[in-house]
């Protein structure tokens, strides 16, 4: 029997076709390539699965305290980081300052978290609430209120004009007049009609310090309304504008006006109609020109804003923040400590997955679903073709 087995083995060895030259070398190379492709495919699938997590909402920050503490502004903001997380996807709770870069707004929180709000190269205006918790936006023909705690948006019935000093009310301009809305519910609190004065293309409005009155200026006419709708009209010596959103003095006695590039302000006693002019250079002894645009009051004196610079006038004008980049900026006046500044810190760009989401947007989500399917098809096709090539090589 053993002899027969040997004969059969010899016959098989003699009759078996010879393997082509390099057959085993090609087989080893094929196996190495297949293993490498499998490893790459597994790595890519894991990476795609991780990047697909950008669709997961960021955890919501805690609610803003009813009485937030005050924070010093950074002494400068030189570099605005690129590829920031969108504030609608990664809310920051509250913004200490918002700066305008033309096609996007950058919101900076007290803890140096930076967030983007793309606005596109269209006409837009923005108003940061005094507590830094909301942003009233107008883009082209749409106005909305953005909650910085949740990222939620609510449409406004008109263009936002100004916040009340306590941040509880928001005035919006609607055809034919102005409406004062409750910021929490957007319910109508009270409304005023637009003054009918000649040569009045623009009407501006501000709240009194206690939010009980609302003033409108139209060319030379100033109309002051109370909640009942009763109005008082005073006439100015020329065409003026309010000297900023906080042009109404904290003592509730005077309203200040400005005329563009002039360094003078006009004080109006809104109850008696008496006007007086004031030279800002003489009053504050400023070494630099002061723009008569008042954004806040501190220790009974105004805080001026000149585009991206904030200049408190106590005890003498001094610049607390200068933005080298950006066209204009607004601060959350209710939580800013004007007496101190802090060194600029390394900004927190936000969750990196949400940063990638901003880069790739929704098109990447589609790619995450399509690419794994295509990869599986390629691997299966390559495996089948490789097996067929090996069978043909053995057969030949």
C-alpha cells in the first residue's frame, strides 16, 4: 500500500503543470497590498464615523444668572481666529463683546470663547443686549433675535433699533411707527407712531434710563412718548441725531445730540426745551478726538465708542479696548467693568467637531454616507478581480 501511495504521488508530481515564474512573489505582493488596503479602509471608515459626529448638537451652557458679575474687557483683540464654531451650533451663553468683520460677526465671551455668526456680504446691523445674552440681527430683508444661550432664533416684526438699558425691552421699526417688545416673549408692550415732519428721511429712537419713555428724533423735532401714548415735542436749533444709544443722561433730565463729525454735543432739557452746546475737548481734556457716541455711563460720566474703540471719560478719557481688526464693535454694557482691562488671552475656538462642521457644512454629511458605500464596492470588486487573476494564472 505504501508503495502504491508513492507511485500516485510521483504521478501527480510528474503530471502537474509547472507554476509560472514569480508566482509566489506576486502572491505575496498581492496579499501585502490587500492587507494595506484593508487597513486604510478601516482607518477611513473610523475617521468618517468620527467626523459624522459633527451633526451632534453641542451641550448647552448653563442659563445666564439674573444678576451677572461684571467682567473687564481685554486690552486688545489683534488676531481673530479663523474657522470658529458657529454660535448657532455652539452657543456661548453670553457675549462680552461683538466685533464686525464685514462678512461675519465674532462674539467673544468673558472666558475668551470665540464664536462666529456668518452674515454674508449684505447690509446688516446688529445690537447686543446689555446683559450679553441676546443679539438682535437684521440681514437684508430679515430681522431676528438670536439667543446666545440656546442658539435659537425668533423672527422680529421689524428692524431692531435699540435696547432698553435693562435689556428687558427692544424697540423695532415697523412701517408707520415703532413698537416696543418684551425681549423674553416678543409680546407688544407699547407702540408709538412715526412723527410727520418734513425733510425727515430717517427716524431714530432711544429709551429713557428707566425705560418708561421712548424718544424719537426726526430732523429738528424730538418727540418723547410715555407708555400711555402721550407725547411731548421739543424743537432743536438744527438737524441732529441722538449721541448714541445711551444719549439720555442717567439723571433722566437731559438728552444729548450730535451732528456727525462735530466734536460738540447738544444738551436738551426734554421737559423745558432749553438747549446748550458742549465742547468735548474742553470738558474732558482729551488728547485725542472723541466721537460723541455714548454707549454707557460710568460713575456719572459717559463711555464713548468710536467704531472699535471704547473710551470712558472718567477721570479723564482713556482707551480701554482697541480692535486692530474689525470695523465696529459693541459691548454688553451691563456686565462690563469699565475700570479695569485684562491682558488678551489665547482664544477658545469652540468644539473642534463643530469647527469642522462649519468648514464642510452639510455637504460633508452627504459625503460621510456616500464614501463608505463606494469604498465597500471598490474593495469587493478588487477582491473578486484578484481571485479571478489568480485562478487564470494557475490554469495557465
